[in-house]
C-alpha cells in the first residue's frame, strides 16, 4: 500500500509499505477514505519529537471503511464507515474506566520509553513516535486499528467525510480546551493560536456561552477565519499581547486562557523567545514555551490556563510564582477523544456546528509532501489539508 513516511527532519515521502494485518483479536483493518495533516504532525516534520525512525508512517486523523475485524470485535463488521480516535485505548483499565482515554494504561507497548521523560506513560497514539507506541499512522491507504471494539465510532448516515473526520482529533481537542475553562455566561476567553485547533476552541467556547473570545495569531488568513467564527482578532506582531488584553478587559485580564500553540511558539522580537530558540538548538530545552508563559501572566487572578497545544518534554523559565501567588489553575491534556465522539457527533447532526469550516485544501495522498511544505510555511492560506488515498 501507499503511505506517507517520515524520512528525517523536514522530509516526508509517499512510499510503498507492507499492508497492515490483524495482529490481535481486538484489531480491525480500515481502508482510509480521508485523512488529514495536523498541526502536531508538523512537530514531527520539524524534528522536535524524539524517537522517530526513518520510514515511520505518519497520521493520526483518519476515517474510512472497515475491511476486516478480529474475532473479539463484535460491534463492527466489514463495510462499516468509521472515524478513528487518535489515542489508542483498551477500554478496561483504570484510566479508561474514568474516561481518561488518552492516558490508557495498556495501549503503549513502549511505555518504558515514555516513563523516562514523563514519569508515567500516556496512551499509544497513531503515527506519533516510538515513545508513544510506534503505531503506523493513517496517512495511508489502510491502517491497523488496535482495540477496535472500543475506539472507532460508526457513522451511520450520509454526513460527508469532511464533516465528521475531525472527530478523530481537532474538534474534540478544541472542545476540551474550552471545557477545561469552566466557562460561565459573561466570561472572556483568550485563545493563543488561531490554527484549526484554536478555531475549534473558539467555536466551542462560544457554544458553551462565553461572551467574548479573543484570538491571538499573526497570520491574516487565520485571524480572518477566527473573526468569522465570532472572535476578536489580535495580531501579536502588532501589539503587546498582555497590555492589549488588559485594555480589552478593563484592566482585569481574560477569565481563562487557552494555549493552542505548544512546542513551537513564536514571537518576532521578544528576548525570551530568542532565549528559547538558543536553548532548544543546544538541546538544553525541548520546547519553546513562550505562549504558556504569556497566558499565565495575562490571565486574571483566580483564572484558568488551559493547555491543549502539544508539548514534548521540558521547559525553562516557568512562572511558577505567578501561578501559585495569583491562585491560577493550570490544566492540560491530550484529548480523551472517545469521551466526546457521540456528543459532538450529535452536535454536528443537529446543525450546531459544521466542522468542515476548517478545510482549505483537498489533495491526493501522493501530494502529501507538498501539503506538508505549504502547511508548515503558511503558503496558499493553508489552514487544513484533507488527503484522499
């Protein structure tokens, strides 16, 4: 089969790789009809996530048709149309029983690698390094789906792929980012990063009753999209963000702040950003935490900072004094996607939201290298790419 393979920093190739096969009795094989390039895939592409190997198949946002199931998969059969969550979850461990699916205790066969960096291992993730399981991803013609009796959700109506595909990751992730803000009527929410995840966080916050949402980014096409969703755009290259947020909130600060950026945060002139770049280049710091610092310093006293942007390891100059002394709450998670599949599918069916608003490009699987290039370099107003094998 054909698949998008990581070949080293800033290089992917579409290659012929072995077809997946059933390895365990709870597996399924899915023929991919739509898959997507995620902003967190760019962290792999840019070389910031460790334990990648040449030839690894990428992709964690995908859906398609079931073609084969293991003997213990009773809820699916060949021909079913499914969306597959990006975290892999067994459904039976303590974490899964508490609906904390992205920290499943049984789905990462390489848990020992993750424990060295994180203390405990999160769940396995499709196409996202050997530290997180080494599972082949879904930017391919076919994918093996472990624990298929727990993860995939059947789509039993005629909703098009692009309306339901993002249930696999970015719609639930944006929803979780807003949910962790404990939004009440009248709240002001600031969202750093107006890419696809940030856009879903904006839409989710407004659906949850936020009075105002402020979107912080630097790319005009992203800020225009955020504004169309109902957010107030803020270009961080044109203003001092903490000062602007104080001005916009009568000196109080946002009630909650969402970091939808993560590991590769940017600022054009800030000395702290330059510090992070040097530390990261010399391997003394894995991530560039400019946004999470700024969110903590900008949030009102007693507010919440919600982190859904991906972080890979260790950060420096963390404002712990502000967090503790100002009664802030810091929350973060890889999304527990399984928890949100049915409620969010219901919102799509009810017409509350059409997730296809994020899509800017449709491409064939063979065009994936070009897709990664324009997505990384923000060319062609590239917001979200859907690949069709």
